[in-house]
C-alpha cells in the first residue's frame, strides 16, 4: 500500500509558478521572481538533525509504523537518513548541512 500524502507538503511550492495563478487572481502583478539556494544547518547533534529532517514526514512514518506491516520503519528511515547525510557533514563543525537546494 502506498503511504498517504503528508498533511503538510514541504515541496508544495517547488514549482516556481505555483503561486502565480492565486496571486494574479488576488490582483497582484507578477513582475519578476528570483531563485536562491538555501542551506539548512541541522546542527551537530545527530539526534536533533534526524528529528529536524524527518519532521515533514513524521505523520507518514508514524502511520507506516503503526500499520505494523513495514518492519521497523523508524530504524529503516534513520539508516537511510544517516547514509544520505554522511556526505553533508561539515568537516570543521560536524554540523549536518543540506546541500544547496
């Protein structure tokens, strides 16, 4: 079974034009837009970094875990998180910093 859609989708604004229609309908003129790279410093505490990074998916992880048919969901997600973020560690501070998004 596919996981349910998240309550809050942090990527819902990934499409740069996703707000153009509602803003135009509200009477705003879109004269320009800008794109910036943003890094998120998740700190140097592995537990805090894990909690911050998984916050958007927490409801889905809990639901999958409660279903009881997917093994240890949180352990699997934590291993995947650690594998993916190993290369993101700052060599000086040991902070987990996301690559340019």
